[in-house]
């Protein structure tokens, strides 16, 4: 299974137009049409020339546990660190990691140095993307406030003209209700969303882990759930008020992690407020007991009555404690909160899964747990985590793919800004369009090792674990973004 590119005299390279790629007896998942099943595809000269759905005897041999073809994924929340922190990640290494994970488009956050608060910084990111040679689309959110200082609005109009997809001070919450309201009004006029990181900073100084049983036993300072809930409630109230003056105001809440906060979003959406949210793979599948050394998935940590099981009593502590790759903002929570994240994904309260890919250097992670930088390098493992949920019967395959494709695209497409057309395009298997797809093998597992990760950040709590769904091929906009070396060698 290998793609032929338009190059001659050498093997296919990232960035080459895919001249020919044919795949028969695969399992196709098209979240735009809502269809999945056996089928065949043909890519010719970078265009998805043919999508054939098989029925009857022709469909024999293709199952959803084998080779799967889906649209390329869109990540609403990633940190490629450039400019300013290139020792942790660059646009080039981040794009390579994204393609390895099946992503063909990524929205990077503005907590760079300098902050992405004016068009010049966005242009630096675009230049780095072009220089990388990767066809992965790199979009960006601009900062809400100048220098992300939380004092005054950034050059929002200029950023909109330059092509940002929205505004966020991610890495920190939008500091005050007044600033948030001003941002919602101005962004609404520009047809773009405000994206907030929900954290009440007055409740989190010195906090190290989710406040609760595990933190108490481990001697870690607690991070109360109220830190997220308070800001979600504030944001929703400010949004409701701002709509009276600007009906185009829109709000997106990123990496929501607690049951109480998700319930607030659910009720707000039911009441008609224009709010969306996303959840992360790590908040879906991991829990705070991993800090103590547990390595079971979140659904395995739930007792029959729905309460979290005690890892010390259950003998679930299989690894060493205080692994700093598990320090993340917002912190890993309980199995009950993880179940609430899954429920929100299943009922549509959460529109998308966003990775919050946050690579760090060894220097920033190999410290005492409470002093280590927050973040998980997760863009390459997101698919495997979701497929683990699929394999466990917790998440339908079609919903997992939708959460990585049409879900995030619908968040972006919900805004009317002129610059969002490429990110908001339908993410389906569409004949006649530039091929934008990922091919992965559910029957094959791959070992998460530092060498296997293309990101410069190796700070993953999944190191040493085998995940399902080896990505074989990623094609972005008709161009080769990633090809598994073993698969390419086998077909050569």
C-alpha cells in the first residue's frame, strides 16, 4: 500500500503531488454523508477521482477492524511553539507530527514569543510552514489581548484581515469579564469566535493536580474543579449579555474537563446560546490516578456503580509515581469526569476532540512534579487513544472520526469570517476534490517510543504503550504528507 508521486528518479517525498493511489477492500468512513462501509478509492494527480461503495459479494473481506480510510483530521488546538520556543517544537516538526497522527490541518494557539497579537507574527508562522515543505495546513488563533497581558485588546481587526480563525489568550484565561465582553463584541462584528481557556487563576496558584483523593494521598496541592466551572459560568453569562448588543458574538470553550462545566455548556446550548466546546484525548482516557502510577484507561477505573475505583486497593499502580508528562492544564481529573467528557462527545455537547498538543523540552519536564511545565505531546497519539475507546465499545468508530473531522470543521464553519474557507471546507470523501485523507490500519498496533514520535516533544505518558491504528498514509490537499516507512518499503 504505497502512494506514487509525480517525482522521478527517487522515492516519494513529503510535499509531492500524489500521482496515483488505489485502495480496494478498505473500510471507508465519510462523516459528511454519514456513511461507512466497504469501499474502494482512487487518487489521481492529487484528486480523489473515485469513491466506490461496495455491496454484496464485492464487500466480502472488508471490515471496520482492518484498513480504514477517512478524511484528514483537523485539530482545533495545538502548540507548534514557533516563534520563540523552537527548542520544544517548530512549525516543521509540528507539521510532521500532525501528519503522522493523521492530521491535514491544525490551528495553532497564540502563546508564542512574541505573542500572536499582530499580523507580523502570523506571517512568520506562514513562512515557516511554507519552508517546511509539508502540505499540512497551519492556521492560527490570534491573541485576544495585546501581548496576552489581559489589559487591552489586540489588533483584532488587523489580525482578522490577515486571516486568523478567532481569538484566544490560551495558556491563560481571558482575564476579566470586561475584556471578554469587549472581545466578544468586536470578534462578533468580524465574524470570528472568542476561544477561552477556562481557569479561575485565583484558585490555582501553586496547584499541582486535581483536588481530590489522589492529590491528597500523593501530597500534591489541589486544583479545584471550581477553577474551571467558575470561568465557564462567567463566560456564558457574559456571552448572553453581549448578544443583546452583537448577535453575531460566538464563544468556544477549549479543553473542558469536568462534569459540572460540561453540564453548564449542555444547558447553555439547549437554551440556544451560540457556544461550542471541545474535549481532549487525555481528559477522555486518562485520570489523575495515573500520577500515582496507574496505567488503566479511564473506563477501566470506574466501578459498576459509576464511581472511581481506588487504585491502591485494586492493585492498579503498575508504574512509578509523579511522571511529569502527566502534568497538564487543566489537570487530569477523576474517572467520573472522564466519563462526562465521553458523554458530552456522544450527545454533541462537545463538538470536537482537540489534542492540546503541548510539546516541551526535557529541561522543562524533568523537574519536581509541581514545577514541571504543563502539557502532553499528543497529536500523534490522539487517534490511537480514540480507537482504544472504540475497541472497548465506548465510542462508535463513526463518531470518533466525526469528532476529528466534521466536528472541528463545524466549529470553524460556524463563524462567518472570510478567511476561514479552507479550514471550514467539508471534511468528507468527496469525489473531484483534492485528496485530503488518512489511511490507517486498525488491525496493527504501534509502539509509542521517543523514536516513533516525530514531534520534538517526547513528553507523552503513553511512552511504552502499544496503540491501535497505525497510520499508513496521510494525503493533504492532494500532496503526500506522511507515508509509513515500513509500508512504503514493503511495497517497493
